[in-house]
């Protein structure tokens, strides 16, 4: 019989923390909670020659590799972790709503 727990079976606030023999407990993870990380939201990318870059001036438009409405990439410490949509937080600030978590391709 498979006795593994699904996310719905975990206590509130502990999703993603599953203990097995030899692993650290959630209390031990608190040591990393205050470590700062850099979060970047990338609207798109473009490639151009330096000569083209130097010709850009005020009002120039740089075409990106994304279409209007397409999800943007969200990086944490330069690692792609999610995709999302740009949202307005208040009258002068933008934010990102995560719509998809990107699973890492790692061999365990």
C-alpha cells in the first residue's frame, strides 16, 4: 500500500516540506528564511549588434521575443522558477502574478 502524502494531506503552511528519515525538519529550515534572493521578471529579450544599440535614442522601440499577453519569465537568483502576468499594484507600481511554477530538471 502506498502511504505517501499528497499536498492536501499536509498541515496548513507545510506544503512542500515532507520529512523522511535523515532529512531536516521545518524548524531547521527557519535558518534560511532570512537569506535574501534576487527576483527578476523578464518581459522578453532581444538580440542586436552594438552598432544598433548605440543608435537607439529617446523614443526608440526595441522589439522583444514575446507576444502581447504572453506569460513573462520569473527568475530567482538567475534560475527560471515560474511564469506569470504583469499586474498593476497601485497607480504607479507594477507587480507579477505567478500563473505557472516551472519544475527544475534535476536528476536526484
